[in-house]
C-alpha cells in the first residue's frame, strides 16, 4: 500500500515503513543466504561478499540495468527515486529484483542537497542510517587516506631533521621527497572551502615539515575510486600499495608502499569491501556500496555490488552519478571495462520541468515560487529541451546498450507535454515510459517495469568508445567530441606536460581515462544548458591515480573540495533528546 506522498514528508513515510523492515535474520532467510554470510549492524547488515560470491559464482547472471539521466537542473530529475521506483515496479510484477546504489557523502547531506535516498513512495530505508555514516565505509576511507598523509609528512620531517646514518638507525632510507610535488592532500567528508589551500607544519622542527597542503572531500579520494572498482580483498590490497603520494627530487614517484603504510591502510578498509544491505519502502533489497560525485570521482556503486546482485537477482538495478555524459560514460568505458559486465538496459530519467529549463526556461531561485513556465503547459520549451534528452539517449545508443527513457511524472505535467516527449523519443529509436513512482510506489512504476523487461529481451550490442591502445590525449578528444559535443580540446602547458608524461609511460597505457567535469552542463561551463554548440573543452590539470589506474583530466573550474552554502542543511538538523531520533535531516 502506498503512503499519501502529498501529505506525508519523506521522513514520515520512511518512519512508517521502517516499522516492518526485515531484520538481518529475516533477510538471510528471504535471500537464501548462509548464516555466516550476513554481518549485522544494528537494524541493517553487511553482506560478506567473498563468501556469497564464492558460493554463487557459477550461477548465471541476471539482467543488468543502469539508471542515468539528463543534465541535472535545480528542478531535479529524480534518478535515485526512479531507481527505487523501478525496483518496486519490478517487485510488483513478481520479479526477483535487487539493486545497488552509492552511499551519500556527508558534504551534500549537511549542505544543500540533503540525503540521496529517493523520495515519496520510492525511498530507500532506513533513511537516517543511510544519511549519517551508514556502516562506516566513508569513515574507513577517510582514515586510510589520512594515514597515508601522516606517513608522508612524518617521513618528510624525519628526513629533514636526521642525516642518512641517523635514518638508518631508525630503519629508514631517504626517500628525498620533493615538497613542491606532493600529490595527495588530506580528506574530510564535508564541504569545507576553507581547507582547499592550507599550510601545515607551522612551529618548530618537531611540529612537522612546513609546506602548502590541501584537503579534498573524502568521496573524491582515490581510495573511494579503488573501492568502487576492486574485485576482491587481494585486489584492494595490491592497488592500495600503488598509490602515488608524491614525487622525489629526481621525478620518481613515491608510493604508499615506499612509505610502508599500504598494509595499515588496507586494515582500515578491510570491512568496507562488504556492501551494506538496505531496502525500498516496499521492501525490495538494495545494496549500498561506494560513493557519489561523478563530476570529480568515478560516481558508480561498486563492481562488487554488481557481481553480487547479478548472482542473487534476476534483475539487478544500479545507477550512475549525474547525467549520461559523465556518469554513464564512466560506467560504460571504465566500470564495465574493468568488471567485464555488459548492461542490458540504460534508463535515462527526465522530468517535464527540467526539460523546460533546458529549453530556455527562466532561472529558478531557491525560496521563491516557481515561474509559471514550469507549472503551466509550454510545449515550445519542452520541445526545445528534449534536445538535451535525445543527446543523452544518443550517448547510451553509442555504447550499444538498450535505452529506455523514463518520464518521472509530476502533477503539473500535461498530457500533451508527455505525449510530445514520448513521440520525439520513439522517433529517435528509443523506448519511453511514464512513471508515477513518487506518488504511487511500485503501482506507479508498472509501465516502466514492463518497458524495461521488454528492452531486456533485446540483446545489447555493447562496445567501448575507444580502445585502451589509443593515446591519452586522443581519448580525451574522442570523449569531448563524441560524448559532450565539443569542437575540440585545449590544454594548459602544465596539463599537456603531464599528458605527455602519461603517454610516454608504458605502465600507464591501460590506465582508465576518468574525466573531471561539471555535471551542470554538457560543456565545462555550468551556465550552458540544453546542447551547447561551438565550444572547446579546456583541460587545466591531469591527476594520476596509480592505485585505481586512473588518469584524470581536470576541466573548467571544478574543485575536489566543494563549498558550504550560506544556508546549509545542518542548521536544521538536531536530535530529540527524549527519543534519540534525528530531526530536520530530510
């Protein structure tokens, strides 16, 4: 039974649904798991990946479905809401279905975005745990990341204070780290612009080595990227030892293995390798593993989660961060290449209101009423905005997966607006479904579920956008032109020098190309909506993630540390001291 989403807040719907949420033991019985394959964490649990996968590895894979979207707008597209709705719709159709999504970052949760649990009757529960740390994966990554910086800065201090003989007594060899070429910074999972550029080591010689440093938000850490792509604990351990923390004065990389900190980092992350099991408000199982931010990170739930889901469920649903130009592109050319998995269907989520903004609709100002263009019928804006939708459908079609457009319905949408979008999508050779999962839960997502199941019957003709043998700068140009629609790429001297170094290094030939770009536009300029024409993608830096085996071109003015707004969400969060319940979070 669906709750009245027009009268109840998300937290109220979640609170009611959580009363009957399966216990870890009930999940074990329902999913056919062995007793030692469930790791309880209060009301929720982790799944012991290695034990479950080893037992099920010979079982045929289910259907693999990715959820992506059009270019985001302040009006919202509802990608996670649609993911939950699709799980519920497939569940209503009697299918053995489950999913895996990403864990929200504390930064946006305490800033302006809030939680990422979906909404209305298409919610992930329990919401408070999901939004506030869950089972500690992000904390483990923060600690492991910062331990690498502790090792580095301590080593730099000791090398500055002791000669080679004294270092030898301490069983240390001189790494001769170049303080001007320290690649890593520190990590914290909040939006803290004051920590983007800092100076550390102030004081005397026993207070560290004085030098510039920086912070990044934890979910953009290379360690989060590694968690998203590893296949098992052995893979995690090996990758952690290859992380480049700095370079020495001869230009040679200094790794976590050189600092002898990689084993301890793995110890911090040993439990993070296991996905957390949660569910929708209609009690379809959904794992949570790895982190968000496809604009500055890989933006995918984990390969491990997909390996498990495809063995446990007949239909496994995951989602990629932001729109198809960055989230799905990374799913397609990075995650699928590393996992060896091929998606059957990619669902592209759009709303009529967001299409109107891409069609030239007026700016939306938080706290002010929506302009009437978004609440009344306007076929002209919708038709123009569909250009953005069809661009993203085209990205999916280039991959060879089967695209399904989901019109995430709102009460202000008119029949003619919906009919226009459906007609244009179908003329472009894609399936289309209207879904009311926010309002009606699984009952509102039956058309979407049916269309997705029908699309899964078509065999995908999956192919990558570029071969790994293609030189790095050429790959970037292919992505810019074929995915974003740019006329070309420009490089700053610093970025081009790094790119040439990557291309000259045979060990980096198979490194994945992990673009860092704004999510708010197909271009590098967040103000350009729709499908921008006549522009060039500027690359200003190149980051090397040797453990993840990523080369990351940084475009535009994007930062690895977002900022906190003037009216952040944390101003409204509190705890009821009588019940212990968190308030104001949703």
